[in-house]
């Protein structure tokens, strides 16, 4: 009888220990993920990356060039204020823009295997150099379906959380 009582007590202790470990673990997982919600910057990039392409003959370039076919949810963003975060690419431009990529430099459109839908030209209100590897910008999104230029342009942009 005494052996059964000891086994019962040991079983109770095991159950208590497993509850003591599992409950806080589950609680913290639900608590931390439940309030975080989806990342709006990631969700925006996800929309922007979803572009189809059609090839049309260009008189200027005398060859077929890819032109974007923007989905409806991306077209709705044209002319609206957005906030975008990305990797600042160390490339020089002739128009004074800063190029931001969804992917780091090693994987970006210019160096890696990503497409042109993964980069955006940022035209700052107050031109300046951005030294950060990653930065967040707020401005008016313009969709570019012309033969030249990036397909996404952020005009009248300011660096978010900055005095510039």
C-alpha cells in the first residue's frame, strides 16, 4: 500500500512539474504572438512582390522589354502615403534617389536573384546620404509602368523617426 501511495505522489509531482513548464511556455507563446499581429511593412512588401510581367517591343531599345502588370491591391496604393522599410543599397543614381530593397545587398535585384519588384527608388524631400544599412521611409507611392526607371517610386519621402 505504501508503494502505491509513493507512486501516486510521484505521478502527481510529475504532472505538476510538466504543468509548471508547459503552462508558462504556452502562455508566453500565445501572449507574445497574439499581440504582435502581422508586420505591416512585411505585408506591404509581400503585396509589392506579387507582380506579373509582359514583354512588349520597345522602339527606344529596339527589343522586347518587360513591363509590370500590377495586381488590383497594388494599383490601389498608387498615389497613397505608405511607410516602407528596406535595405539601403550602396548604388549611385543619376536622379538623386536612394534605392531600397526588400532583400539585403547580397540577394538584391542588382547582385542576387531577386526581381525588379523587390526594389524601390526613394526621392527624399531633403536630399541627403543615408548611412544606415536598413531604413524606414514614408512618402507617396507611384507605380511606374514605363520602359525606364524602377517600377516603384516613393516621392516626397522622409526618413521615418528622423528630423530630416
